[in-house]
């Protein structure tokens, strides 16, 4: 991803053999917030967040959603809608064809 003043950052995904719990993102390129070779995120839930399309339209509504999140059970092939919130930095090169998250 491109994170403004931090520049382009790369994350190595460590994917568990079954399910999503334990999926980790390990920093390949570091920054002052998360240094190289440190975990930047880890999935600690077997369920997936089910964020409605209208909530995904702004960062503020996503923050509010997390106060009372909705979940859906993980299952192979699960397909959830995805859209970038308005006014995100560095999204001009984001492919418009990426409209779903799919569990495999």
C-alpha cells in the first residue's frame, strides 16, 4: 500500500491452512509505526466482518460500525462487497475492478 509520508509499504501475508484465525501481516518494509519484520495485523476471530456498502463509503462510518460490528461466519468461497471510502489518500491508482473480498 501507499501510505503518504511513509511511502509504499509491503506486507507478507502468513495464511493458516484452515480458516482465517491466525492470518498475519508481517511488515516487509517498515516505518516508524510498525518496523520491518514485525506483525502489523493479526486475525483473532473465526468470523468475518460484514460491513454494509453504505458504511464503507466513509472512514467515520467505518469507525462507528466498529462500536457494534456485524459478523458473518467464515466459509470457503465467501464473497463480501468491498469499496474504498471516499477521500482516501493515494487511491487514484487503485483498480476499480476490486469490488469484492473472497475467502479461499
